[in-house]
C-alpha cells in the first residue's frame, strides 16, 4: 500500500470513528434563542449590538428581524464578530404554516376561521388550537416542501450558518389515534406508504442537502422529535438537537418516566457526542436551578428563558 493510499485509508477510519461535528468545530457551551428580536431591542441596530455582546456561542434567531424585514448579511457578520467561533442560525418552522410569513395567502383562510378555505393548497390543514396563526401541514407533500426549500435558499444566501428546524415533531399529530393521548408509533401514511416519521426524516434530509449545497458546513438542528434519532441517516445529518421542556413543563417538574423516555430517544445523539440543547421555560427560581443542574448532569447545554423567546434568558453548560 503506497503512502497516498495509506493516508486516505487512515482518514477514512478517522471519519468513521469520529463525529463529523467534532472534526469541524468545538462544541458550544451556551445558546441564545430569540425569535422576537424587535422586542429584545427597539431597533435592528440595537438588536445586533445586544446579540453581538451576549457572550453566547450559538445564537438562533428568526430569519426576519420583523414580519417583513430580513436580517442583512452585514447584520449577521456583526453578530458573529462578537465572539470567536460563534454561529448564527436561522429559525424555520417546517411542520406548520404560519399566516404571518411571506408565503401565506389570505385566501387560504379568508374567513379567519382556523380552517382552510376551498382556495387553500392541499397540504394545508386546520389551525393548531394552541398557537393562533399556525396551521398544520402535510409536510410530505411536494408543494409545501418547495416552499420550505426556497426559504432555505434565502436563509443561506443571507449568510446564516445553518437552520434550526421547528415542528420536526409534527409527525406526532398524525400518529395520534382519535382526540386523546393514544399514539401509534411509526404509523403509516396512506399517501406515501411509509411511516409519518420516515416522511419527516426524508424531508429533513432534503433540507440538509439544500443548505449544504450553498454552504457545505451548514448546521442542521432539529427541535424536538428525538424519536427520529433512531433513524441512522437522520442522526448522521444533524449537528445538534434542541429539546424543549425536558425536565420541566413550565413551572411543573416533568414526571421521571417522561424524562426517561426522552433521554432514551436521545441516547444515539449522546453516543455520537453531538450537542443537546435543553430549552426550559420555568419562572420559579428553585425550578430554574433544578433544571440547570439536571441538564448539566447529563452534559447538555441548558437555556432557561421565556416561552415567548423575547429575551436572551440564561445559558450555560
């Protein structure tokens, strides 16, 4: 075996044994997650300054500063410049349609009833009763995926370091049997003839390919939906995962059994030594301290903040 072949073989072994994330960059120890930057500061200039000075390693912000004003590449560069190695990542909901986004058309729900009108596209379903203005979607349908992939193109063109994908756990809506809490794991989608979970994995893989076509180092971070980590191809393409309400549901501690279930789902991520962001929303100081300790004990990066995501909150590891 000549020297060049031996070198390539050694590199292949290294790549097989080492998480790609560890090869590419150092792990973050803090997180910023602000979706209402216009509330964080009165102007975009002030918001850029606050985010730049925040001290956070990775910062997730909405792709828009306000409803119709995007962040400019210079804004992202200024935020990134505030700390060496910082990553600025765009929030993108892929499992629900939001009626305040540019892609939304008024005729999709002309009566504002929360139910799609006859003019709505086939992918659109009823409004999420817990989040006004957010509508469930058949995320596997090509028309919806085209909308999201076009937004990924715009996000990457703006200079973001990657995408933070929300409602990745949208498959759970379709796994529910009836209106109760009875769920069927890996339930089959009659439209695609594969599981709703597989539908989501395939969609996220398309997003990864699109983002990394623009920037091979683009970060891909799903929020929730840790069950998908059982799919090896999903685990391979994600760089980190965000989990909300792991140890507390607002100001109520989670039941130990519920915590264990999520930790079991996270086991492949932990074994791969990829970052887990624990995003918690308690207001009680004693519970805040408790979730910080629990997250730290598992090696997770914790963020304690308000559910409205208007502030930087507190973060550490």
